[in-house]
C-alpha cells in the first residue's frame, strides 16, 4: 500500500513543489505525493527551471491551496517552511507530521546568478533530505 505524503508550504510555489517532484522521482511507486500551500501563489518559474536542470519536470504540477479534507487521507504531512508549520491546521492522529525547514529561495536577493544559486542550493538540500527519507 502506498504511503500518502503531502508537502505544505506558504504559497505552494517553490519548496513544496520541489519536494513533491523529488519524492515522485526518488520514491518510485511507493508514495502518492501531493503538495499544497496555506494559499496558492502559482509556481515559481525559477523553481521549475532549476528542477529541470536536475532532470525533474515539475511544470505540470499544480499550485493548490490546502484542502483540509485531504488531511484525513494522509499518512504524512511535511511542512517545509516555518509559516506553514505555524499555520498548519490540526491534523488527525492517523497522520504523522514532520517539519523540514528550508530557506525560501524566492526571497533571495542580488544578481540573477545569486538568486539562481539560492534556488539550486535549496533544490539540492531538498533532494538530499528526500534521499534520506526514502533510504537511498
């Protein structure tokens, strides 16, 4: 039976999208993977670009607001930012909750190269955490 996992972020634009893509890529058929935001901001084009560089296509994933009804179906809810962790609704006892905080690359400043380096760093941190999670 597949484990149902949801990654929750503030806007479901970067970190939760990347985590969804990585778990789909690295977890194979063992997981049903979703992502959502406290609100939906739409996907960040830089997140799509850096994931594509790593060979993971997240362009077809949707940026969605959390539907509290899904919480009753989940095995694991992972918050990937402090705001989502603090704003997370009460989850049923049948659902495990973990907090994996990552910096928000969308808040990076500097040159375009600096900003993209921030996106790549966070992408790689998420990949490494997912690898540990799946036991790779």
